[in-house]
């Protein structure tokens, strides 16, 4: 018990001086609605209609993307980008991405959830390339703070060190799949916090059920 309290206390001390209001997490994806193809396409512009058509091809008959399907999609795309160093997205990292994006706990991503994730990945890919100053294909520990600030997450030094230990290699370099996986989780956790912080006080109170749901399915 003492050890657990000490560890938890250390983590809380690291994040206690962070102002959650400075984070610019993305707006959450719209709630999933029954798919009415004619109505949906009527309200969409040409780019959105083309994206829906691609999604239909990727998702298959169930019109949802599983973790395995997401892994195959992402790895096919990054294989075309030789300037991005990566070991490839694993099924475990894609399970985590699906979990934090899965607004209805279906275990898969619907159209709006997938579009939200896709747009963020495109945005973060541009940031990754910009802050890979030495064109090594990875982002070094000295380049990471600027990259995270550009993505809307100005973290303190202690939290950066935790992230580097979790997502970077032994030299402190973060490759593309870990960069995306980290930002997907960070974005989702900030959105979850803002949802729970109903009075914008900068602190939240959760019960054990809410805590386990937030931490275990992510």
C-alpha cells in the first residue's frame, strides 16, 4: 500500500502544476448516428463524399474499422513514406487507438470516429515532418517539446520525461508510430478530463468505476 501511494503521489506531483486550460485538444467526434446514406451524402461536400466512399471500401460490409483493419490501413500508408521512420503500427497500438476513439464502446470505429482520427493523423504527420529538423525520420528528445506544443500540448519537463521513457527509444528518439500513438492517447485523455471537469475548475473527482473505465479501456 505504501509503495502504491508513493507511486501515485509521484505522478500527481508531476502533473499538479499543469493548467489543463492550455491544452488544445481536438473537438470530439460527433456521436454515432444510424447511417442514412442518402441523407448523409446530401449534406456533404465533394471531399466528404469521396472520403466516405474510401471509408466504405476500407471498412467492408459492417461499415466499421476494427483494430486489425486500422493497423493494415496505417501500415499500407506509411509504407509509401520513406521519410517516416517506423517499425510499423502494431495491433496492440491500434487496439489502444480504437479504444480511446471508441465513443460508444463498440470495439470498432464508425465513420465519424475514423474521420476524426484520420484528420488528426494527417495534421500530426505534418508536425512530425516539420520538427524532424535533421531529417533523421525520428523526432529527438530536444525536438519533442516544440512538436507537442505545435500539436496543442505544452507539457512540463517532468511529464516530457515520462513520455520519452514510455514512447521513445533508448536514445530518446521517437518514431512515427509512437508519436501518433502518444498524441492519440494524450488528445483523448485531455478530452476526457475536460468532459469530467464540468465547472472548469482544473480538477475532477471520479469514482472507482469511472476511473477503471477511463484507464482500462484505453
